[in-house]
C-alpha cells in the first residue's frame, strides 16, 4: 500500500509589520496599527550663554565681575504615551539648571548635578499615569496619579519655543515653589487662581484654556462690558458671581447656565465646590478689580484669600 504525506507550505510573502512610526511635534513615536498603544521619546535642551562688558573698562570700575557664563536651563529626556486607548503615562526627567518644573525648585528637594554648566539641579518633571476610560462627564474625566507639571498661566500653556518674551514670567516660577503654586485638586476638580485677571479680556483668555468651567467672576467693575464674558458660555458650566458686579455677571450668564451670587469669598468657595464635578475646572478669573472686598491688598490679597479658603474648605471635609 502506497501512501503519501502532505506538508504545509511555507509562506514566502513579506513579513507584515503591525506598528506605525510617526513624528508628531517632532517626537519619534511608535504605535500599534490600531493606534491603541503608543510610546514616544521626548526631550529638550535649552543652553543659555551670556556675556557682559562694561564702560569704562578700567581697573577702577566697580563691580569688576559681572555675571557672564553659561547654564543648561533645561535638559529633559523621557517617554510619554498611552496603552489600551484609555491609559496614559509619562516619565520625564530634567537635568536642567533652572527648570520650570519640579526638578529646578530647590524647595522641592532638587539634587545638584555637577557635570552640567551652571551647576544645575535635576529632578522629575513628570511621572504619572492616568485613566480616561470613564465617560460620564463628556469624556473629560481623568483619574490621575503621580507628579505632574500642569500649566496654570497663559505662558505656561505655550511651548517655550513660541513665547513672546525671553523667559516665562518670574511669578510663575515663584508660585510653583510655594505649596504647588496656584493649582489645587479636590475629588477630581481642579482649582485655579487667576485673580490678576481684572478685565473681561483677561478672563475670557483664561476661560478659553479649559472646558467644563465653574467660573468665579465679579468685583468692582472698571466700567468695562462684562456681558462679553458670555462669549465663552459654551465652556462655562456654572458661575459664582462676586461683589458689586454680581448682578451684571448674573445677567450675562443667566440664560446659559446656573448662577449663584456670593456675598463673601468663603461663600463663593463653598458654592463653587457644590457646583463642581470630577473633571471640572474651578476658575477664579474675576474680570473686575478687587477693591470692593479687598480695599487694601488688591488682586493679590483676593487671590491669597481664595487659596487659603480652598485649603480650609477641603481640610475641614468640605463643610
């Protein structure tokens, strides 16, 4: 009896590579073909060099020594990406001498790096993981954990390659050294102090940086058109109206969202906390001067009081 045995044939077609390599924002990124998993390499180096001269250039000139020299202001390297569509991550380390994130702040435990010009400090810029798979709030809710460098001023939200000034505002760097700056988080809602926004234009600019905003606005009007704030009503979920201008703010937003009038900053913070949900942004951007409630300290005192009361509210369990 004769028999035969069959054997499977060998597929000689080209091997299929199921990954995609792209360069978004000049960042080398590798993704699976379905786009559900990606990892990208991120990095940045900013090297500052300065030289100074003086006249008359003689031995009698005082001071003799000026601040010529060099400094590696940023030297970042890291990975950022996502997996299973809804999980996001980043791990970025900064060796820079005057980083605008965690690493450059001596108060945050920065470590000297002797081999860098300028005697830089180093530290973690970002090291976090977040989950965005919960969709009850328009897909905007995120559960986050880790160290995150979050933009809280207009210049912080811009790339440092596009800034209209030589460097970011000093107040931004200083504030980030003091109890995490003007950013607060409570049960998923984010709190921002933009008390220095004393005109409608400044407040509108701030609102445009967020979605699902609980806005605290009002104070002593400078004679400007506060009704223009409602141009961004689609971004505003609710409003807490403050001070002398509360009726104007109320009328501007009444047909678009819920408005609550507050007679004090303490009352305003409590009202905003009740109105905010996870994923929302609570934004103090008054569009007005502060001298009705803070006749001596101006907008800095208003901002300080807001931060103090936010701390107190949540330390007391939101009572």
